[in-house]
C-alpha cells in the first residue's frame, strides 16, 4: 500500500493510505475493509476507479462507483475476499 503520512489513529487506522475514503472494522474476522481510490494508491483501475481492500489479506475488489464500493465494504470481506471466506491463505 502507498502511504501519505503516519497516522496514530486507532479509530481509523488506515486513513493515512493514499486514496483513502472510508473503512469499517470487522472484529469477528480481525480485519478492516477499506475503500480507496485505486489510481492514487498506484493500482490498476481498469476494473473500476474504487477499490475495496481487505486490510488483513491485501485482497482488492474494484468497482466503478463510490456508492457501490461503500455498500460492498459494509457487506463484509467474507463476501468478496477469498481468504476471509475460508479459502486457504499461506500467510495466516
């Protein structure tokens, strides 16, 4: 991830990421879902301008609208992160 500055915030710990828009904590999964602007993060935005990131596994789902990105974020990473769905991840 590309960082813009240090952020000591516990409430919004990813707000210092480049392209940051919003985030939501999923304590039961031990992760956050973070909405970013893909291009500002240095990511390919061919799948859509907005990316939803699983902070634990660094998986990204792109979408074309910020409204949709926020809705997907609220649904939780088990809906779009393969590793949160229970598929094996080599670094857990």
